[in-house]
């Protein structure tokens, strides 16, 4: 059973209208992957930021509007996902490794 918040991470205390949020969950075989690393790469493929996933496989970035690549690194797996981020919207990404 997954303990992740339904609909993703809580946005309590975040003024989404003023932010560009990219967040999601990393899973393997339907189970959350804690301790994976998610990298944020800009449109040119340059490293911008990296966060570890929580025990429930969740991650979050605050980014500039635009097109980004999420590179997820977990034991035995590397997965790239493209994401378009817009100010005032939450880009919710599910990554299966």
C-alpha cells in the first residue's frame, strides 16, 4: 500500500499562482522508490538541480517556465522524461523505473 498523498505532494503554503512547480512520484513495480535521485536538466541538457526522492518516492522542483528534462536515477535504472512547466500550474509527473 502506498502512503503517498492522493494527487501528489501537498501544496499547502505554496502560492501556486506565483510558482512554476514540477513534482511527482518515482515507482518500481507499482511501489514507491525512496532514495532515488531526480535531476532537472534545462532545454539544452545542462544540469540545473537534483533532489532525492522521499521515502514515499516523491520529489518537487520550483523551476522557471519552459521545457525541462527530468532524469531519474534509481538502482539499475535511468529514465528521462520531458516536462513542460508553466507558472500557475503544477506539472505532476509519474516516473516508473
